[in-house]
C-alpha cells in the first residue's frame, strides 16, 4: 500500500518506524529474559512489601506447576478476578507460563456479568479474591468452572503483615461477605503444591492465545478480544521504543518505576505492567485508587517516573488535600488513556506537577496502544498523537474509503498489535475487520496534515 504516512516525520529521534520483534515465540520468553537479567531488582511493591524478580520468577513458576496438575487441555482459559495485588501478577504469569490463556475479569462484576464471561470464555478455572467470592457462588453452577483458587488480600505480604491486612479487611472493614465455595483451594496452598511439583515448560508459539480481553460491552454484549502472544510482544515493544526518548535517559544505575493505580484486569494497565517487567522496572501497586488518602500516602514514599491514569483519576487526585504530599520529583511522563483527557484538567496537572499529560489511544482490540503523543512534549496537545511504530491508521467513510486529511471519519487501525478477532464470534469479527487487515474502531477522528 502506498498510502502516505505524514506522521513519520514527527517521530522523536531514535524511535524506529518499524519495530523489531526479536526472536521471541511468546510473551513468556520476553518476561523470562527479565527474570534472568534483573534477579535482584524489585519487580513490584504492594502496601510496603516488595517482591523481587527472582521471587516473582519462582512464585509464578510454582503457580504454573500447580496449574499443570489440574489436567487441563492445552490452551485452556483461566479466569483471574483480582484487584491490583501481587497475587494477580503471580497467577497471570503462572497461567501464561503453564501454557494456558488469561481471561481478565473485573472484580466489581455482578453475578450476571461474571456468569456471561465465564460461560463465553469456557474458563475451567478461576482465581478470585475472597472479597468477591459471594458473587462467584451465585453463578458458578451455570459455568464450566471446575477449579477455584481463593486468595485473601494479605496473601503474599509476609506472615505478620498479611495476617494484619486480612484481619482489617475481614473484621474491621468487613469487606468479605459470607460465601460457600466447597473445594476451593487457598492461594498459598496452591503455591505450596506447585513448589512440590514439577514445572514442565510448554512450547508456546507466537500465534497461541495469550489473553481473552473482554470489551466493555458498551455497544452490546461484551466480546472477548483474542490477543495472541505476538500481539502482546508487539505492543510491549511498541511501548518500549515510544518511551525510550525519556526513560532511556534515566541512567544505567536508575531502575525505571511506574505507578499502577489503574486496574490490571484492564488492558491499559495490563500492558504497561508487562512493559515495565520487560524493562526490569518496578511497579508500585495501588489496590484501591478510590482510596485517595491511601494513594497519596503511598506515592509520598515512592520514587516513580511514569504515571498512567485516566482523566477522572488525574482530576480526583488534584482535588484531594494530600496531593501536595506526593513525591513528584522524579516523575517524567504522565500518560492519559482510557477516556478523553479534559483540557482544563491537563492544564492544571501541568501547573501542579510540572509534567504535561501525554495522551495516547487504543482499545482492548489493539493490545491497546495504537497512537501516542511524543513523550518529550512540554504541553498538552488535545490530540491522541500519531500512530506508533509499525502501525497504520486512517479515517474512513461509511463505505470503508479513506477520507481526506482534515475530514472526520471512522478510525481504522492496522498493525501487529491488532487482535486476531473476537472469541467465537466470526460475524462480529467480519463486521470490524477489513480484508486488508484494518480494525474499524467505531470511533470518529480527524487526522491533520502532520498525521496527528
């Protein structure tokens, strides 16, 4: 295709037009490389407790070994229903390392929503935090789920701190409604069983299913976007080269760090977390972003370089009296995604932190990053930026024909991060995918003469 790409001349120095996917067969290979390179670095911090890359390697491998004892078929779907706690990363990586596929589930789902996603995905196992076990109890009989791994908020925080956290969650705040799930295996029991077992490394391929990422269902029933290992490898690589002009200048002795306040079951936070594992970075987990005093208290003690958020979180934080206690000194990039960032919020954020909000755009169907602003911008642009490396974007009319620059049209995206289709919905897939590989987003946009 000879379509002009006006955006290329707006790439920052060092950002390649095309990404190199290396020789990785799976996202697992990519992350395991970090386990080998950075064993002593902190991979994540949660409620003051840290887990190193070496520990994350061993824990996720134990979890994979446990999963492999369940007799599940190759490519089985495993549902994960956690907030931002270490158990999410351990079980998610363990699922992928065992050769299975992750089904990310919003812990705030109703029983009806949970039942739909479990039935649609055909998940045979679910990892769930006890706070939401009562929801699962209401619908599990109608699903194919045969195995339940049940965790508590304090699991993975050490014996003493874990016991205190669990006591507060269960008895003081009363956040765990009564439930009855006979046969559920405690999270730490599963880890112990895996430790005694033997992990068998599966042969994963780029076209194997990695994640079923369900869409919000805003345009009808929620659909599972089929994200293959190669989609995730591509998007992590695209994010890495896009952030390199800023994060690449931190210095060899500085570990890049990000704040994970957005839920990891959402594709935005999921891929940023994978990216920081790829970089050997530290991820600061925020289990409840609505608890703004706790968020500010955590961030007052942390050094971080990347802060991804949505407009509502940027705004809520700035309007909280503890905002000034946050340590913004090392902060380099604020990424706004998930929804449009309001100009007034962006203006105030720049004034308060000294760092502009860099808006980016994508969807569950694009793993998610599709376009972004240059990360060295010194002001908010009001644009979602330009297509990232190896990505084509055009605006099309109702007949699928490209409209002239400056004219509104439906945003269509082609690139290695675009999903393989919707899970078991060939009709829906055919409706959004063009014969030449473009995904029609349903969003309306205007591309200017510079490709923004």
